[in-house]
C-alpha cells in the first residue's frame, strides 16, 4: 500500500511541530521540502511506500480550502505558509492528525523530521 502525503498534511504537521517545539508559526517552502523528504525517507525505511503530492495547483487549492487556518507569507525572497493568529494548535491536531496512521504521525513527529525544520 502506498501512503500519499498531501500539502495539507505536510503543512499542518510542520506547523504543529514548529509551534510546540519552538513557538514558530510559519514555515518556508524550502523547509517544507526538507521536512517532507525526511518524513518519506523515515516511512520508506520502515518498508512503507510513501510519496509527497505537491504542486503549485495543489498549493493554491490548499490555501483556498484552508484559508481559515493558513496564509501565504514572504520572508525576503522566500515564500512560506503562516498559521493565522487565531488558530489554536489543538484545532490543528484534531483536524489534521486524528485520521493519520500511527506510522505516519510518528514520522511527522520524528526528531529527524523536526530537525529538517530547523528545530
């Protein structure tokens, strides 16, 4: 079975980890790339086939569909996604982690994955 990881799961889980471990509420796309690659590597090492489903079209749809949670931001020349000020991390846990398999959730929370976010 193949595990498909979409941008919504990648962003939400990155922001949960960043918020809980460093009180950061934004993530750059280049950090998301590293985080996603690390999560996939961890799952593949556990004999779970995993792939990221990322594209500009999916990113735009994600920002539209989840606009109550997230917004696009710029940091100099870099772009990323920011958690909106009124969004509680517990809400992200409920919305984006409650349906994940244990293996996938643990890969998102793994110290190697979190390290890829710069924490």
